[in-house]
């Protein structure tokens, strides 16, 4: 399945953080907690990302994020408090 985001996209730094956490299996609550934002804000980011990428749901977006290299760094996941997250090169 080809998504609109298979081509290069300009994701904001916060969108990139959300993609990393989403591809790592975080829930809305987990993403919100790690980023210090509300679950409603997470939902807003995910809706915007689905629109930007042409994905239909959260699962497709997570698969696409992993394909694009937005995967969590194991060291960042283990850090307490959460360390800044960034996409892998």
C-alpha cells in the first residue's frame, strides 16, 4: 500500500516526536505523558498527521512512521524522565 508520505514530507519537530512514540507502540495517554501535553492535543497531532500522510487510521500511520525511520531509541525509552526523542537516520 502506498501512502502520500512515502515521498519526503516536512514534519514539525513535535510531529516527529509523536511519530516516534506512535511507532514504538505508545497509547494516546503514553504519548501525552511523555511529551507533557494533553491526550486531546495528541489526538489533534495524529489527525493532522493522518491528513498529511494520507493514512486512514492510527495503525497505518504507525506502520508508515516505522517505514520512514521514526522508531524509538531504546535508550530514550528507558530514560526517566523521558529523554528527547528524534527519528533515527
